[in-house]
C-alpha cells in the first residue's frame, strides 16, 4: 500500500467534515424551530446520515489500496557512505565492505539513519584488491594503494582509499 500525501487526505476529509457540520447546523435549526414539519426533520436526517457516511468512507479509503490520492514519493537519500578499512594485509583473508544511507521524506523529515544497503562495488585495481561487485566481499591480493567505489541504486556514489600492505 502506498503512503499518501497528507495534503490529499486533508482536502478530502475537510470537504466531508464541512458537509457534516452543515447538516448538523441545519439539525440544530430544525430542533430550535418547533414549527418545522416532520418531513423537513426526516429529510434532514437523511442528509446528516449521508454526510456522515461519506466522511466515514473517506476515512476508510485512507487506509485502503484503492485510495485515489497521490502516492508519496520514495524517500530521498541525504547521505551515502561506505565503510572501508584504511589498511589491510595482503593474503589476510576476505572481508566485506558496507554501505549505509540516511533518508528523508518529501517533507524533509528523517525516515532512516545509518541504514545498511546494497551497493555495486568496484576496486580501482583488482590485482591489489578483488571485490565482488554485488556483495562487497573483498580479498586483499597484493601490496598497493587503491580506491574503493560504491554506487547506490539512486545513483549516489561514494569512494574511499585503501592501502594493502605485505
């Protein structure tokens, strides 16, 4: 189910509640005027019931997959960073690089902080450090200096240096 912009919900709900208020104001007027006919009173009951039913429908639709409001956009990445050891020894075994993001919603409210995510990984020199591009598992192969780069699905890129010693 998609989240819905609050603005869409507020407009629909405000309209429905205005109809209820108008119908209830009419009810008060009718009750304060004893000369109103039974048919006027009955007609107003129908109007009040319809307004309340419509309001309930709007509220129920807010949680349904059939809601016709505008879906909220996907959260925006505010920070993309990678964790790479600054120095490792060649032949020391495999490790795993990690990527993390911070995000916020369309209103600028933080929705996630330091969430670990998948990224596409690369090494500037695979003869120094080989890396599995989809998992981030790396193996230091020989002495040298490299740059590790990761790309997130939204296009964000982060790089960090790494030194491999003997």
